[in-house]
């Protein structure tokens, strides 16, 4: 049993039970807003909340804090403890990016006995349920815990916006606003220096950020993973990618766009590429560069080290014999101040999470469908990626396709 006694009385709340919450994977704006809303809504129902630190690592190490609606000490320092348990007041964190609980990519399925140990620790604490906030990696572990008898609910969080079963993952809006701003800003440098910039946005497998942030920023061309993934993914699993196979657009198309712009006297170009981009022209270089790069616990290569933006920039430089520059904006976009939309969405995600628990809907995640919050089986989020649909790429490409023919 855990040595500390969970308090039954906090402020004016008589707590009848406890639930846990954790944030897995990369940080995303909206996590703290979700946590704040969840804690407020839980206390309203006289449910106490334990926040586990460092994602699933905290479950293994019994490393948690008590989350309460406001700082208990009068100086609002957020430092206090009850029964030897650290206490965090979650007030006014709605706009803060990152996670007050901290994140990690700990994969319980890769640690021997990890799922069992986590389950045991949760049982020892007597928690009614566990909330997992994360992308498909975090949700796949949540699903595994659920299959092993843990009362789990989840919400889709990732700036990549690529979780199946939901139209929206919180963090995405903040990220695209940031990327759009960086591109608009870089445009001034590009114009003044006759420069060619390659902006590398996050998006490990899907190109949502590059496409939407790039389009809104006015990028002259955008490269997203789907253009190539459509050719290599299982066609039966991903029928939605079919139309991409008719689109011939790759790094050489971008070279051509830049060449034609230069011929028209436009010596500046800003393009946007998703960090997970590859194509038949670059794949050998990318594979070569990737082979010695470390991987995280979910087996993903560290894409910041790969730097596909630089690979694209170098390729363009060589082809056109010009200077090009690559800028990675991934971490900056991921840590930008939470947008109003993300804060608002996250508040709702937090409130719906407590509803799922009260209704005993375990093994579910809160999802957004046709502008409504619904619940979906966690299994939906596992094993498939939500790619950018072809029509979205086609529409956006109208902004630059004329330059290919003009
Ligand atoms: O959370 C997803 C993500 O934003 C990916 O787009 C990116 O590849 C990854 O995080 C990088 O995160 P880290 O370097 O923190 O592991």
C-alpha cells in the first residue's frame, strides 16, 4: 500500500473518491487548460485528483501530486503538502503551454511488467479511474491498461492533430498559428535578402501543421508526408489516401516552382515541409541520415536530429545553385502561448472527461465530431493515423500551382 493517506477533506470539499491524470508524449498547448477544467469539474463532484508526473513514468514510480482548484498557501507559491503529499493549485494555468505534470514518452508496454506494475500502483492508491491525455502512442498504452482491467478514459492531445476518431486534437490550433506567424515573418527576411527559406514544421506522420500553418502563412509550396505515404501505405487500411496517388508533387516540383519564380524576377521563396516528409527522390539521403539517429521508447526516430528541412534546403540549393536556409520551428510552435481556441476546446475536453468517469464509460476517449463532443472507443485511436485528406492538399495547392504553369 502507498504510505500516504489521501486526504478526505480539502478546502470545503468532502472527497468521496480519487482519480488520476497524466500527460504523455510531447507537450501540447491545452494540456494545462484540460487539467484545470478537469480538476475543477472533479471537485465539484467531490472527487479528488492525483496528477502523475512525467507521463506513465509517474505511474511506475508512484510519483504524483495532489491537484487542487487553487493554491492552498496564502502566498500562492503552489508549494504545500498534505499528509506528506505535494499539492499543486491548478488555478490560472489555462493559457500556459506545456504540462504542469510534465510529459514523457515512457512506454509501459516496452517495460517488462510495466502494465502490471502500473495497475498495481493504481489499485494500491484506490483510484477510481485514470485519465490519459496524449496522442496515439499514449492512447495505445491507455487502451492496453484498459484491456488489463484499469478504468481508463482519454483525450486526444497532439499538435500533430493525427489521432483517428476525432476531428480535432488540442494543441493544433496554437501550433498552426505559430507556424503561420513564423512564415509571415520570415517572408520579410526572404524578400529583403532574395532568400529561399525552408520552414520545417512538426508532423511526424501527417502533414496537418505544415499544410494549415503553411497555407495560412502564405508559403509558396508545402510538402507533406501524405504525398508519399499514399504510395507505400496498405491500400486497404488507407482507402482515404487513394487520390494522392494521382498527385505528382515532390521536392523537384518545389525546385521547379522556385526556378519559375526566379525567372519571373521573384527571387524569394518560403516553403513549408513537415518533419516526417520523404519522397522517392530524397528517401535514400533520408534513410542514410536516419540510420544512426536514436529512437524514443515508441520506436520513433528523433526527427529534430534528422532535420528534413535542411535536407530539402540542401537539395534545392544544389539543384538551383542558390543559397537556401532551413529553419526548424517545431518546438517553438509546440510551446507557444495557448490559443483561445485551444484553451476553450481543452476546457471542454476536461469537463467531458469527468462526465465519462461519472457515467462509467471506461475504455473511451472524448472526441470531437461534427463540432460536438462525443465519446469513442480508445481502440479507434490505435493502429491507424488520421492523415490529411487529399482534397485539403489540392485546395491549398491552388495557391501555388499557377506558378508551375505560369
Ligand atoms: O508530440 C508529437 C511531436 O510533436 C512530433 O511532431 C514530433 O516528432 C515529436 O513530438 C518530437 O517530440 P520530442 O522531441 O519531444 O520527443
